C-alpha cells in the first residue's frame, strides 16, 4: 500500500514508518526540522521517501496537497503536531494561542485530508488514521487546554469523515494513546512520567502505538473508529 504519514521524525511517526516499511509498504512521510533523522529513515528503508512540509506555512502544505493525487495514497496517517502541549492555565492563555494552534495543527490536517479523500473517492477505497490523545477522554493535565481542545477538534473531524465516506469504502479512525515520555512534552516530561508511574506499572512506548496502528492498517485487528491505547 501507499501510505502518507505526517510528522515522520517524531517518536510515534518514526516508529510507525519503521514498522510499515518492514511490512513492505511504500511510505511517504513529512518532516520539517530534523532533516538528518528524515534522511536516515530513507537510507535505512528503500521503500521510504521524505517530503519537507512546514505546517506553519500554508504554501508548503499546498505544495504537498498538489502532489497527493500522483502519490495514489491508500492510507493517510495524520500524526504531526506543531509546538508543545504544555502551556499555562486556561484563564491565563491568550486567545491567540488557541488561534495559532488551530492554524498550524487543524487547518493543515483539513487541507491534506481533503486532498486524500478526493483521490480516495475516485478509487472508492482508503483509510484515514488520526493520532489523537487520551487527554480527550481523561482529565488532561493543567496547562494542556489548547492541546486537548485541538486534539478533540480533530477527533470530531475524524468521526465526520467516517460518517460521510465509509459508504464509499473510505474508513476513518482515531488512535488515542496514553501518555508517552517523548520530547513533545518538553520540560514537563519527567514530571508527567512520574505522575503516570504512580498509577501504572510502566509507561506506554511509541513502538506499542506504532504496532497498534500497523495492525489496524493491515487488518490484523478488527476495525474500530476509536482505538484507545493505554497501559494497565
């Protein structure tokens, strides 16, 4: 299958690309800043290609969407997230922070997904996987209001995509992983990890999330619209 993954040099994205490549899929992934990590992935796997896409630049996103029809995408994985989730308490959060998060983490997803759905409609098949967060189900940490709201918005969009296009053979699902100790959480990563370890014996890993996504894509697991991945 031809699979487009956004945010390929991140923790989950990187693990996912490796898993997909090992399964024989052809992957095109996006990156923005970490060109060295992107090039390494391409060198390690002959079926992997990279595209530099800056989600803060609409023209950069449009350049990708203009190419999507030619890529013949079978599966889109919306994984990229720009910025860090940790901000300040809600009453101190500027309106511009919410607007900026929408502009760089929602609008690019909308543009890319619209382009993919247009191509998938022509062949009456396709799959959209949107990586969310368990923070939309559980109580998010203090300071995560912008992040949680953004992920919740994408979750509702993913439900709408399935409602509107499943009859055409285009399925849409969200993957909602529990906390993982990745650079996404910045200086709060150690604090949040310790909080999680008070409730669980261990922490979730990007490889576990990647494995669950591959299982859904390859049909090794029953299809569900919302796949929650957590440690117990």
